[in-house]
C-alpha cells in the first residue's frame, strides 16, 4: 500500500469493534500485515472470541491496559494515564521494528474521552506514523480533533440495542 489513511469508527450503536475485526480479516486475506490492539479489555478474563481468531490467523494481537477502570476502581486516573502513555510508546517502538500495513486501536476513543490518554499524544502518534500504515481508531465519543485528522469517519447510531431490554453481553455475539 502507498499511503495509509486514518479511519474512525465511533457512535453509540453496536458494530465498531466488529467492523474493525472485519477489516483486519479482509486485510489479512490480501496478505497485508496487521496489528490489532485493544485498550481496556481483558480477554484473559472474559475470553473475547475475536482475539483468539485473530491470533489464529497470524495477526499480531495485543491487549493494552487490560484493567478496565470500571472493574478496577482502585486504579487512579494518574496511574491509568501512565499505563496508557507507556502502551503508546511501546507501540511506536513496535511499529519501527515490524512493517505493518494496518493497525487497529480498538476502544482508544473511549480512553481519550475518559481522560486515560491525552488526545495530543494520540494526535502526535498519528502525525508521526509510518506513511504506508492504515490506522483504525474505534470507540464511542471520538474527539473533534481526531475526527478532523481522520480521512474516514463512520458513526454507528443506535436505533435499538437488546441491552435496553435487559439482554446483556452474549458469548460469541458481544465478546
Ligand atoms: P461490538 O464489539 O459488538 O462491535 P461496539 O464495539 O460497537 O460493539 P462498544 O461501544 O465497544 O460497542 O461497547 C461494548 C459492548 O457494549 C459491546 O458488547 C456492544 O455490543 C455493547 N453495546 C454496543 N452498543 C450498545 C448500546 N447502545 N447499549 C448497550 N450496549 C451496547
Ligand atoms: Mg467496541
């Protein structure tokens, strides 16, 4: 690929993470080199189906900042910020070593929205990314500046969600 673009999947409806996984699989099918990262998810504990299959497909998959603040209330915002910041720095080093074509940053928009990662750190990351690298940022509440920076922005709007009638996350459907 020549120039990698920046994509954002945001909004309050279901389908942001699954869209990014679909893209990762499509890219993999075309022999592109894919890196999939997630923020605030703990697949060791919850066993996200997507992480298993991505690894199985040979896609480098990393779960950054596995401690979701909702489940780790003892973690301070400052500590979470440190952890997120370190993840981004580690990622920059990784990108220098491996020549990826596609990078997914799952739930990074939420991390910015919740103040666990500085928007300017993410913008700096996007400004200095390898030219060929396509980057996807998922998560609710994408910031104005991230949207401004992106080449493609899709907002998934909730019309209905089973959660509203008490049907909670189902294995294989939501995780
Ligand atoms: P998915 O992972 O299924 O593609 P998503 O990435 O768009 O969904 P998130 O905003 O990351 O959704 O939300 C995390 C979880 O909450 C997912 O399991 C998702 O199915 C569920 N969810 C998505 N939208 C809603 C909603 N409007 N109300 C309640 N739960 C939702
Ligand atoms: Mg998601």
